[in-house]
């Protein structure tokens, strides 16, 4: 069974950047296979990794619903959907990426969503790690997979709005029909002088615990400005080192069986 790490956080929190850094750290430190799932409708994980995503699972879902998928005498509709979903995989050294795409519209997607969930659950078994970059509320996570989450990373900026948004993520997760075994709050883009007293007080008032801090990193800012890949960030850059250390802690705390 794959070890699953999911990320959530409001738009602009740095969630996708940290997801990319976690993916990089998993590949570099374990040498094991990783499946990256871009489950945020904004679908920016591929961009952050410097990859081109030609087709999303949502597009397959729409094509299946409108019966635009090509079948053959030896391939029924279900097999055609599974084949089209497999073509969504973007392969890279050390990991594969699949983008889920936009959410469902007003039509009935039950049949196709069932196949999509089954497909993701099936291919996840072929990887040691699964990394899921989610939308802020994670509302559709349980509709896309039945996989439990070993670690949920809630990403927030060190601001009053960021912390309150993180609190809402925790509250939303409590209502999901999946098991989240461990949750960690990671603050992103933290200034070199660290957290202010006001932020530390708000963290305490909200009943949150900061598990990790990722500093502001000019190297990542420069890469973002030119559309570069986070995989190309210097190994010694502050954010790369910080996230690498967090990943090492998570792996050390994981069950030896994994």
C-alpha cells in the first residue's frame, strides 16, 4: 500500500510550491516511485515542475459522458475510459504525474467518477508514495479516491488570514469519510527573522501547532518569474533544505513496513 501525503491550503499560500519540493525530496531521498496527483482545479503542479500536461482526467470524464471516446470491437466503454485515463499520465524520472482538472458540472457523473476512483486506487498500488496536491477544502478528495491519507500537510502563510484559513481546512477534513492519520501545519514564505510574536499568539489562540517552517526563498521566486521548474532549484536554497528536512522527519516516523 502506498504511503499517501496530501496537501491543502488556500490559493496563494505556497501549497503547490511546497508540494513540488516534497515530491523532489521524496525522489532524491528514497529513490522509490512516486505518483503525483494534481487534484487542485487550478492544475498548477505540472507547471511548477516544468512539465506539460496535455490531458486531464476531467477531460476524459467529459468525453466519456458525451460518448466521444473511441471504442473498438475488442474494447468496451469501460476499457476505453481506463485507457484514456492512463494516457493522462505524464512520466518523468522518479515520478509520474496525473492532473485531475476542473470539478464536475451539473450533469450526473456517478458512473465515470466511479471508474476514475477505481483507476486511481488501482494505479496508486504501483507506487511507494502518492502525493496529492488538493484544493483548499478537499471537498472532492473522497469522491476521487478511497485512499486514506497518512500525512495531511496544511500549508498557510504566516498571516491572520492564512492561519484562519488553515483552521477551516482542519474543520473541513474532520467531516471527510476518509482516514487522515496525521495532520501537520506548515507555514510558508516565513521571513528570515522568523515568526512574529503576534503570529505565535494567533497560532496558540486558534489551537494550532506549527510542525514546520519554510522560509522565503529568492531562488524559487526567480524560478517562478521565468516559469522555471522547482526541480532545478539549487539544493542549498533555504526552502529546498527546509522541506527536505521535514520529509526526512516524516519518513523516519513512518511505519517500517512502508
